[in-house]
C-alpha cells in the first residue's frame, strides 16, 4: 500500500514537472514591461494597438502605452526609452528608420495585407464639369484657380511633422506645380473636416490622402471625389521606391484610368522595435511578426472611426474586443507562435 502511495506521489511529481514548464511558457512576459508607442494620428492603427496590447497582456507583459509623433519615436526607440511601435508608415518613414537601424529593427512584413494606396483627389463635381482627369492639369492657372482664393490651388497636405507631406512637396516641385499650387500643411484632421463640409456644400476641394482611411469612407472615391493620376513616378532620393506607382483596379480614378498612377507604390504600417528589447523578448518578435489584417478589415475600422464617437477610447477598445471575439482562432494562433518562440 505504502509503495503504491509512493509510486502515485512520484508519478504526480513527474507529471507536475512536465506541466510547470508549459505553464511558465504561457507567460513569457511575466514581470516584464513593454514600452509601447503609437502615432499621434488616430485611425485603425489605434484599434490594432489595442489588439496587440491584449495579446501582450495575455503573454504576461505589462504594457505602458505612449502616443508620440513618429519623428520622436525613432530616437526614443534607439535609446531604449521606447520598445515597440506597430504604426510606422513605410516607405515614407524609412529614411528616419535608416538613421537608427543600428539600434532598432523592422519586425514582420507589415500590418495591412497587400498594403494601401495614397495620392491626390478633387471633388467629382468639379472634375466632371471641367474634364479634369490628371494632376498635371493643375499646372493650368485657370484650372488651379478653381481650388483657391488667390489664383492658386490650395492643396490640403499632411501635418508639418508627417513624412507624407515632404513627399507631396517634393512632387509638386517635380511635377512643375509650385507656381500654381499652395501646399497647405496644418492639423490634417481639422483641415479635412472643413474639406468634407465644402464637398457637402458643392464647393471645389483638392487634397492628399491615403486608403484605407476614414477620409475615403466619408468622401468615397468615384462618388464624391476622384483620384487624380500623377504624370510620372517621383520620390525623394532618400525614400525607397518599392515599385511602380501604377496601381490596377483603383476605384474612382479620374477619367476611368486603369491602372491609376498614384503618389507612390503600396504603403504599409510597419513595426519597429529596439534591437536589445527584441533579443530579450523573442515572444514579442514572434507575436508581432504573425499579426496582419486584410485590407477590408482596415477599411471597416476606418469607417467606424469616422462615425460620431467612433474615435473615442471606449469605441476603439470595443472595436478591438469585437475583432478578438470574432477571430479567436487567428488570435490564439498568434499567441501560440509567441509562446513557442519563448520555449
């Protein structure tokens, strides 16, 4: 009897020894903090950051979130003050990354499956009335004057600190539009609220934007606005060319152009992390590398963000929780890959 009890006890200890390492692997981040940052421009990227935060916490990490302009993120990540960001816009931000790539690294292949597009748009009403089918027509003073009050077109450009605005300013020069187009760089979201109001009033508008984005849900290309094809590919020397800006199947391209020449080839939200942090946390590298979302999912999120109250912290959190609940298998597979990397 005593021998059976001893055998049972020994068997239990062996079994416990087999279970404990697995349990430990379930929480590879226990006792650790991730200094996680997101950009200061809200969109579907904020929903993604909530999903990533939930996954990190499931792995045992404590997450400290900071909202910061990407320009400031790079030196902070290089110094180790911040560990990770999952919304760094490539290729526009690649020059900034290259300056700190000795201390930071690219993780994964991008958060949007297939990437997104970006370029120039005007209201469809004016495009149809004056037969405007390309960006280069803005070199005509008579056309340009339709979109401004001082004889030049006012182009709603990106925030002063955003890299996309630097690309736009470069292209205006290369396309010979500096004499007829004013680059308006202010708080983009605020400027776009007025742009939307002007479209609804039937007034001409001219702006730069990207897709997937809430702007293109409110001002749908092909319905209220049209994309203006660019005359040729042109990027600043420090911005890598990831392929031709000619994109097939762009909905709402002026004149029905297909392919439509956009501002550049596909863009994406990429993840950048401090190298030392990743070396010490293989679970985070595996998790972030596994995460990506279909373009349609991003579009749906952006549409929700654009709705009344859709950008509130509560709405963003609810959108993230809803996605996790509806995509449990995918979410759990990401966690499994992270735990495996830590074992």
